[in-house]
C-alpha cells in the first residue's frame, strides 16, 4: 500500500527519518462517534530526541500505532498522520503483530539479550522458526514504508532498538548508499549467549548493513565486536578515537554513549502544584524515617524480589534501623506476560508480607508496595522525597530511574530554601547507566548482604559527601541529556556517511545474507575477454601467482595442487613467451615437490627469500645465510607464547619464524598476537629483521624479504637478458600479496628499466586492495588462467599452420 499524501513531506533538504516499533503518538477513539484522534506522546524518546537539533530540522516518523485500526480506516488515518504529524504508520496485520512482537521480540530476543536461555520448555520459549519468519516479514513491511517516503541521497535514517535488526538489510539492498544508523537500547549479550541463537548470522549482518551502530556501554559494544570476530571473522580497529569494522570495503562505526533524560519534561512535572503538594504529603507520612525508593517494571530482570531480600538482610543485620527505614517500591505494570512474570509477582508479595510481619509494628510497615498505575507527578514527588534510590536490576539495557531521581532531588520549586541538594544512589553493576554514575555505590544484586551493607552506607553517609556525589551526578546528567545524545549520534552518523559517493558499490549475497561491497571507482572484475587481446599481442609476459588462496582454496584439507591447477600452469609455462612464477610464503621443499610436473615454472619460496627460475636451476638467494643469531632470540619468546596460548604453533622456515594462532580462541589469540608483536619489536630493535603481523600470524624475517622484491628481481632479470616484459600479470589474495602488487607497480614504473608493460594486478575476493582488478575466488582464477593457456595454445597452432602453409609454396 502506498502511503497517501507522502508528497506533502517531499523536500530537497535532508530529513531525519526515525524508525521505531511504535510511533511517538497516543491514539484515542471516541466511543460515541467511533472517530480516532491522535496526539504527541511527550514521554516518547523518538519525540524527545528532537531537542538535539535546530527547530527547523524536519523529522519523519515510521512505526506502528498502539491501537487496532481496521483495514477500511487505514487509508484515511494514513493521510491524517502524514499531514498532521509527519508520521507513517506500518499497520501490521493483527496475527503478524502478535507473532512478531509478543512472539519473537518479547519471548525470544528480549530474554536472550538479558542472558536468559530456554534450557527447559518451562524456562523460556524455545526458538520457533515461524516466529522468526514473522519478525522478518514485519521488518520487511517497515522497510516498504520507509522506501515510500525516503529521499535516499539526502535523508538520514535512524532505527531504534532490537525490534528492527534486519530492517537495515532490506533498506541497504534497495538503496546501496542509504545513510543508516541503528541504536540498541537493550543489552547485547556475550558471544557465549548470543551464538546460541539459530539466526545469529542474519541478525549480525543486518546490523552491519548500517553505517553507525550505537550502544549504551562499552561492554555491550565489546560483546557485539566479539560476536563479529568469532562468527564472521571481522576485526575492528580504532580510527582516530572511533571504533570501526571493515565490512566488505565499508567501515561500520561503533558509537558508545548512554541515552539521557529530557530535562525540560522532568522539570515541568516537578513544577506542578500537584507535585509539590504530593511531596509534602509523602514527607509528612514518613517523617522521622529514612525513605528508600525503588521504581521498577514487574519482570524477572528488575530484581524486585532480590531487593526485598536485601532489605530483609538490612533489618536483620542492622537492628538499629528497624522502625527507621522504609522501602517504597513502586511497581510499574508488566510489559510482558507469562509464568515467569506471575512467579516474580507472587514472590514479591510473599517476601514483602513476611518482612512486614516480622519487622513491622502498629503504624509502621518497612515495605510499602504500590502496585498500580502511578501518575507522573506522584512518581516525581517520591523521587524528590527519597533519601536513597535503590536500583537492583539483574540485567537492564539502560534504566533511567537513577537519572530521574537525581534531577528530581535537584528540585524545581520543591526546594524553597537555598540548602545544598543531596542524594544517594545504590545501583546494580549490571545496568547500562552504572558506568556513567561514578558517585553511586555499585552492587552485585545477587549478593543480598552486600546490597544491605551498601544501603546502610548510603543512609549513614555524611551530608557533605552526599552533596559532592549529587553535584557530580547532576552535572553529568544535565549536560548529557537526550538532546545531547541524539545530536552526538547524528554527528557521528554524518561523519560515517561522508564517503558514500566516492566509491563504487555492488550488492552481493542473497536474502538476509545481502551486503554491499564498497570499493574504489576504478576497481573492477578481470574478465577473460578483457585480458586475452592484450595477452595475444604481447611478445614477452611475466606472470606472478600466489599459491594458498589463489590456486588452492584456503579451506582445502590437502594443500597440494589439483590436476586442473597443474594442467593450467603447464599450459602457461609451455608458452616460450611466458615467464611464470609461483610467489608464496611456503618453503622451497614442499613447493618444488608439488609443482615438479611443471618443469619451466619459476618458484619464489618463503616470500622470495629463495628463488628458482625453473626445475633445472639451483635455488638462489641474495640474502646472506649467516647472521641468523636473531632466531635464537626469537624462538624462546615465540615458544613461551605458544605454551601460553592453546591452539597456537610455530612454523620454522629457513628465512623466518612464524607464530600461528588461527586455531586459538579468536579474542585471546588476537590479544596474544598484539602482545607478541610488541615484545618482539622491543627485543629485536637493533637486529636486521622486521616483525610483521598478518592474518592469524606474527612473522619475523630478514629486512628486505617480501613478495614485492621477489617480483622486482624477476623483472630485472628479464630486462638484463634482453627480454623486457610487455605484459605483467600478478594475482594474489592476502596481505603479503598487497606487497607484491605495490612492489610490482613500483618496479614497472621505474624509469631506469625503460619498460612500459601493460599491468594486470588482481586480488582474489572483492575487498579493498592496491590491485586494480579482482576475481571472486579460486575457481575464477583458474578459469582466467585456463583462458590464457587456451589462447597460448591457439597462437601456437596458428603459427604452426602458417609455417606449414609457407613450406608448401
């Protein structure tokens, strides 16, 4: 369905399109007329984030309504929403909405992201493929609505939260250069938890189709990066203070910044007469007592029952506090339903009743449960009156209760005197706001005795210390509000998208595995049709080929060449116009054994440390075989790291020592490789060697040994023999081959050699490279080389025919 009236919002200037599960609107139906009316939801984050931008900034909202709109009303309501509220409703079918939101989001993703695994059928819902398909279908409907209103060259799209994690894939597939950000408002679990999800790769790739991904804390970002490393083999780098993942030529940036509160909204409620009156009423009710406040949703992760157990421990341990301390626990309505929520509610009431019976007295209840819908002004009054705020969640993405408490304690017109403001916070270390509240007492909510001790410390804290902690918190919260958060995120998104139109883009992959390859405009696939005419014309050719990953797949169990590889190489070597070299990091023994059928094939082993022009020649090296004392220094260091890193190994070459960690734990192996690199660089600072880190390796080799220099030596040798190449082909797949491309290009442009050959530098796999061309895989390489070999054969056949024809006459 095309949304009517979208032309009203069409604009040549950029807009911010905010996409969330629900629109920032309140819906109300008149019971008499049946007409719908809509108004802004002032408490909605999507609406509040506008504060970070100039008033003239245009926002467009895409999401669902919190109302069941019949199909025959949807067109009229769509028109109303787009014209009056700049909002586009998704109108998910009721059964799809139930399976998508109640099913997959709330019963599968939400528990998993809060570290709850469905170990047993009555302990969470097991993965259900139908619910996943509903989630994908809902995300597709959201993408359709966005596509109907977006101007992809100008607009920025900002997606909110875990409900829409595959939406980026649909949008990126339609618009390769879309400016796309995502913020996750829940925790992101550790890789041990996340990788139990059967659709883990699809969700990761969905997020990686964004330009910027935001998290509340570094812990959440670290877990996401670890998942990308372990499951997709992606490493991250810090680029001028910004964390970036290279994903098929695109840099996906990571943003770490907790969301803030809307200061104006909180202060406006604080200034209401009803709030001031309620505050005085609360202060009078609990006069002479210390008021500890908790405000939580009723769910299993908010730790309400643990909080009550901690208060029980407090009264049991610190008997002098009995009758002097009250916990007021406001219970917000549950956002989900199920046996676990009912069990949590039952336990809360049983525990509260037990504590009140044991430690209460006439006119005194140590635990006051308020289990009803509490208006905002009343919550603000409790915040303002509380001596201590206790947030004891066992896992929570952010939790803004401590922020709201601090702002309300600061006061509006509630503080008529000029006395210093004070507050005390006891917060769980497992909630997202904890790292930003450095003045809070952090606790492990599972240790109820520790929580009890923390509450006691908070209640007996000196006024001066409470004032200092409060000022520190208030200064941070008031400067890092929701507007600051939104502005900072959008600035980083704009920076992440600035190079979109300087590169060529290709869409690759199918379904939810789709991604965009973004590379230099001059980078293109090398076809047989393109290279053969140049090949046929050239009288002398130099061909340099990597071995692993180029002629033989990296994943192959046996690394010796196939019959097809040997046949292709033999055909190329049998052409007298060709000088063909295998340039590899492997040792000379294995290469010469595997490639023995190709007698005219040159081999540059150990990255060019050893060179042999053909099987009848001797191995030669231009490097001194003496001066290898450095090996005696390197081996014990590498051996100590090998013994400390399970799955790692050392490869001994005549020219080099290599520490491999591809079979070690990815995170630990990478960490150890960095440490080993630093260690060896300091040990070998005065030695004539270089220490390099590659793909799952750390290598030490003599200075000047590289594939690039090996190519240069071969080309110089051809020039000195009076056979300068008119064409140079160079194909490889990894970092060491980038040295080969660079060295070869430097050599052929050297004015001393007086050569100007046609150059075809080609990397295997579509990825950023110094090469101008690419081939997709080993099969593509063999297809190209076979095409060249067939061309050589046809040239030879043509030449023999011409000779025979001339001899007749």
